[in-house]
C-alpha cells in the first residue's frame, strides 16, 4: 500500500489552510516539521490559532480515516510493536514497518501523521534521556525505564568485558535472565536510552565512557591504538581516526602528535611511532629500556637483548649494541652475556 496516496486521499477534502497546516506541521511534503510559531508568524496569527486549525483538520481526517486502509496500517503497526516488547526507536520502527506494510517510501513524517490521526500508539519526543520512540502504553514505558536503570548499574561494572572482550551478548543474556525479560525486548529498551551507545567499532557501553563516545583527539587516538593492537605512526593514527568516522570534524596529524607526546598512556617507541603503555610498552630512553629488560630477565646474550628490546622500541641494532658498550651502565660477563653494571 502506498502511504503517500493514502494520506493524500485523507486530506484531499480539507480546506486549503487546514491541508497546508497539517502538511507543514507533520512535514508531509519535505519531511521538515514546522512549529506552531513558524506557521503563526507566516500568517500573522497566534500559535493557539494554528493549533486550533491543526486540531480541526485532524478531527475531520479522523472520520475519513476510520473507513480507510489506514486502520489496517495502525493495527499492523501496533501488533508488531507488541511482539517486539512494546517499544521501538522511531527510525528503526519505521524501517520495520516499510517491510511489514510493503512500502519502501514510508517516512517518519507519514508514520507520525497516521498515528496522530489514530491517536495510537504513543510517541515519546527526543530529549536529554531518550531518542524518539513509539510505545504501546504507559505501563510498558515504566517497565522499560526500570530495566534501563538496572542495566545502567549492571553494565557500569563491566567496562573491560564490554569494550575489550566484546562480551555484550553474554552479559545481556545474564541480565535478561535475572530480570525475566526477553533479549529482544531488552535490546529495544536499551536502544531508546541515551545512557548507552556504540562506538564506530560496534562496542557497546555507557555513553559517557571515552571508549564509547571519544570527544577529544587524544581519546580517539587511544581507541584506535587499543583496537589496532600495535604501534602506529602519528600520521597513521590521524588517518585511521578520520576513516573510522568518529565525527565529521577532521583530525590533523600534528594535533595527534602534540596530544600524545604529553600523555603518559602513550609511549613513543620510534620516530613518530606511538604505542599504548597498557600493551606492555614502557617509557624511557634506549639505555633505560635495555636496563629494564636485563633487570627483568637477568643476564642475556646480545641477540636475546636485541629481540626483547625490539619488542619495546623501534631501534636500529647498532643503537642497542652501542648502548651495551657503555661500561658505566652494562657489564659483559665471561660467557658473552650482558648484565646491568
């Protein structure tokens, strides 16, 4: 069923102003919803008068709607909503209705209009806590809100498992089992809450975590290195940040270099090459890294030292071997091994 034709027929008998106001208020022409104030200013009438004209138009359309295919549309939508937990984020719900109603052109604006005429299901307008969503009744909303609060506390203690070990499905299963809620319902509840989010790597977590919503260049660089698992040149880090698409704002290589060089979480392991300290890389000069390796492993042959130091730094072999000749810091044993002096 073509929803556009259905709506065009429903509003065809309205007077010109009623028709225009409904089209503008719901964004039926250009998907740009106009406010009461915008329409009031255009026609030099009060916001209240605009609201009255809108209400008159909807009342007129409602009578015609009751005898149209629109009733089937709403019935199908509500039945589907109930099978998925009674709540669904607006955009995702409309996408599902496109298939259900066999209309690939169905838009948010048209859906809002049809449901406004039918006065069901209920609509929650985007705010600081939730994205816009459709829900079946107030009890369902209370149930979802309660689960979201419980999930927020539960996941707050599972940061490492969510971001580093990708255990979302496993943890969600634990939570839903304890809560007596189907996983599909729980997923739809979480999707409407702004307490949770996903980063470009599809890691799920609390929105305020830097790993989920990195706001600074430093936080984005950290996430890129964490996911890559190996050291990268600061230019490569900048390129990856821009390709991953954290935001539309371009990140510049020099900015990354300036940010990382003054943060102890990042270790400069070569010329312009950075690694994460948490990945086992230690800060310090070539001499200090060699000393650390020898203190941790005891006396070693030069080749062993080269291998272990190379895991910490991108240094030329000669640089490492020259440092070993410094008798003030390193002692060569009779069997050819070296130890700290």
